[in-house]
């Protein structure tokens, strides 16, 4: 999925032009939901969902677009003046500064010219990104960038920079970076540059709001809830009163899952701290993501209490070794708390046998987490979903749409089967 080409059919382009009349089919509702699930998340999910759009949906979108086009043509005549407002004109940015932009008096024209210039820079970058003949990276050593090759300058000036300098900086920032959407950029986890997602980024940045409360972000807050609910349904927790939150990344999602487990079994930890609980043990495979150990350290478990379970030659957990290590730690007087099964390990891409691990968790009354940061996208594949069989038995799931689903970075969700704490 991550390698599928970016949306290019006319139907897809039309949806960008005309999102407002596309309701309420599966894609539309979903996309509407994804538009604002959280700041910086925005439309990212849409691009992915859009690729899964059925043909029927597409033809409907095309015809509704055509309808609107004809009515729009009439409008264009009336609105020539409005349209010309968005024309780029030759502007000297060397004497313009941030203070000349909105909300400054008469700031509208310079603001528009400045932003159109920025869009031009971004569009050039996007165009080159998909051009195979360009380089993925114009590599320079750190000292070269720091010494200011070709006028590139990262130093923070004490004086205001002209808008011209800021435009040059925008161009340079992209020039010396890695083109992660390039067809020759290969990365095991995330790649691509989704156009709908990009539009969403612009939108959420323009809205520039927080996700604290309904009061400050009414639309985004509702969208987040509905998007998370849909993700829980896809996991298979239908009808349950679950919970979840978008987090800064898979590592943090994994950490939240351990916090939820600890709170569920030992609620006193919240007020009394780790001194009030016995020695708690976390189990995860030797091929699992390093964030499990890191969470063990950060949450006061201690890395020695994050026990690594052996994997077979294909990188999957050996359930018998898990059970043996649970029994061993109980014999030492420790308290097994939590098991992490990985759906798509970071290096091998292995899928732990979730059903067998869930049996063991039920037997010993342990929290089951599935780290599907990478493999979670397969939940939406008819052909590959079976690799995650048993995931509906988990108590929590980490799922990063910014990986296999090609949603723009960062987009990670921690999903909980029951409403616990977060
Ligand atoms: C990538 C990954 C993570 C960490 O996700 P980030 O968003 O990079 O923090 C955790 N677990 C697995 C299995 C991963 O592939």
C-alpha cells in the first residue's frame, strides 16, 4: 500500500476541488472525519481512504463534479474580479518584512503575494519529488551546511529578515533535505507524499488551533472521536465503549498502553507512585520495538523488568517461551502485568501469533497490547488482515497510519478496548 502511486485520476483531483458536495457515502463521511481528527493530523488519513474509494464512488464524484463545474462556469463570469485577486504579480520582497503582512493595514496584497510565492516554491518541490531523474538527496556534511555553503545560513539573526530572505530560506530548506516522496526513496516504514494529506496539513495549520476542548476546536474534536471510533471498529471492537487518542508517535502510544494497563490493575499508582505496587513485569519479544524498554525505563519499571521473549527463525514470538517466562517470574514473587505482541516487527516485518498469545494472557490475567504501529494498515486489507487474527482480543493497540497507510507524518493512535483512563 505504501508503494502505491499517488492519486492521479481526474476523480481524485476533483475531490480536492470540490469536497463540499460529496456526502454522505463511506469515503466522504470518513474523509470528513479525518479532515480534522487532530491538529497536524487533519486530512492526512483522507489520501489513504481515497485510494480505497470504490469505482462507483469515483464515477459519482466525477458526475457531481461535472454538475458543479457547469454551475461554476456561470459564477466565474460574475467573479472575474475575485479570481484576479489571486494573481501573482512581480513583487519586490527585499523591502518587505513580516510587519507588512496581515494583520497590518494594507497587508492583504503583500500577504497574498508572499503566500503565492511560498506555494510556488512548494509546488516546484512537489513536482521535482515525483521526477525520477532528480536526486533523492543533495547530500552535504553537517559542517558544510553549518558553514553556509552557497549562502545557506542557519544562524538566527538578531535583526528582522526580509521576506525575500525568508523565501530563499524556504527554498534552501527543501533543497538540502531528503525527498521522502521520491520514487527512489526507500524506507522500511514510511514513504510517499500524499496530496490530500498535504492539503490537510495546510488546512490544519491555517486553522492553527489546539485539541484541548470542544470550545477551542469543535469540528476537530468531534472528528477525532469519530475517527478513533472507526479505527476501533476496524480492529473488531464493535459496539464496545472504548477509548483512544492520537499521540506524538508509536513509541509514545506504546508507553500510554503500559500506563493504561498499570492503572487498570493498580489504580493506586496514580497517587502513591511505584512504591505502592509490587515488582511488575512486562513481556515483549526480542524483535519488538525498542520503545518497550524505553517505556519500562521512563515509567519506573526498570529495563530489567521488561523481559524479552525468544523468537523463531522468522522473528515471531515463541508462545511456549512466553508462558515459561511468566511462570518463572511468578515463582520469583514478581507480578506479570502486560504482554506486547508485535504485528509487523520493525526489522523483519514479522507478525506474532496474537491468538496464541491472547490465550496465555487470558490464562494468567495479563493485559494484552498489540503493537501494530507498522502492520496496522493490513487491518484494511481483505487479503492480509488474517495476519492480525486475534487482535480483537487485545486490550490496547498501537496503530500508526503514517507508516503503511501513507498518511503524512506524524499520525499515530493508541486505541483501548475499554474506557480506562486516558
Ligand atoms: C515505528 C514503530 C514504532 C515507533 O513508532 P514512532 O511513530 O516512530 O514512534 C513502534 N513499534 C513498531 C513495531 C514500529 O514499527
